[in-house]
């Protein structure tokens, strides 16, 4: 079953709990993290929580729980939810509850969490690959912060869905940055390219795992920004995220990537990632 959590209390996810003056609701003044649990075991939890702490520090937000306390609550929540199979864990920390004012209030942060059965992808997505569109990256400059201000991402994702695509590939100043909810990669002549981990992209947890796997496979990795034209003309392309894992991209803007089928290196990386997930 799905379960909710707010500042130390577990409750039904449908229960109304947030006051009208909660700053995440009013300003998007907060950060979040999503962790996938496979068969009841959170995957790369320490890395996710470290990123949550880094995002909070970047917006000068002091969490109201330590990492050890959050781990304990996550483990308790998984036990309470008793989800058979995989689960999605969303953690959110906001600056708290205070009368609406743009400056930071002197109040305690507010932590919420939901634990639900994992969203399921069509297995054909990995087997046959997915398509994507190209859109201008209209987000703010500090995309490395996993903040609650996701409206540009939502608009990009919705545009892609309305056009029949799985994802939107974003570009800025003539280069591909990332997807609306994913990191982007292409492979050309046996070399893996992806945007470097600057302020312009989210430093994906799956991204770090996949780049490590690629290097272990002795695949040359270049953390370099590429143009949309280079990306479209690549031999292979894929995206990564916690929910999508390693997802092959076989068409962009109606142009086939390589043979129009998931490439062999992309398949090897996904197989390696699945082995990593299952220990």
C-alpha cells in the first residue's frame, strides 16, 4: 500500500496535512529526492541522501533530520507499507511554515515522504527503444539543485507527450544539456558523450553509476557537451534516470539514431546496471 510521512508521523497519503502558509506550496521553497527500492532495498540511498543534503545547502536550507534519522524513517516506512516488489520513495524538505514573506523565516524545516509501489514501464521501451523531441532549455541556471521549481520541466515533458514522444531533449546555447527528467548520452565511433556535471544539469545518481560502468567496460567516456545535430547523427543514444534506468533512444525529431534499434553498447550498459541493482 502507499504510505505518507510528515515530520515524524506516518499517515495515509490522502490525509490533508499541509497548512496554507507552507513555503513549498507558496514558493517552491524546498528540495526533493526520489529513491527506488528494489525488493524492499533502497538502491544507492547514501548517494541520493548526499545529493539531497547538497541541494538543501545550495539554497541555504537546514534540514530538520540527520541522514541517519532519514534512513531510519525510510526503512520504517518500507516496513509499514509492505509493498510486494519495488517501491518509489519521494523525500521533500521545505523551509517550513510561516506567514508569506520572501525573506527566509526563522522556523523549522518541514520534511515529507511518500512510499508507493514503483511505476512500471512497458518492457518494450527497453527492448525497442523510445523517441524524443528537441526543445530549448528554458530552466534556471542552477539545474544541479534538485529543487521543487519544476514547471519548465513539466511543460517540456508535456510537450513531448503531446507529440507522442517519451522524453524532451533540452538544448541551450547550441548544445544538449539533459532531458526534462533525465540525463542524456550519445555514442559515436565507440565514444560515449554526455554533458559535464556543471550547474546546468542535475548530477544524476544513475548517471554516476553508468559512467562508472562504462569505464569498467573500457568504453571511452567524454564528459563534453555536443550539439543537437551531433546527437541526432550519433550511432547510439540513451537516457538515464532512477525510474527509466538506462533507456535507449532510437529516434529524435523523426530522425533514426543509428540503425533505429537499441545499440549494442547501450544494451550492455543497461545489463550492467541491472546487475548492479541486484547486487
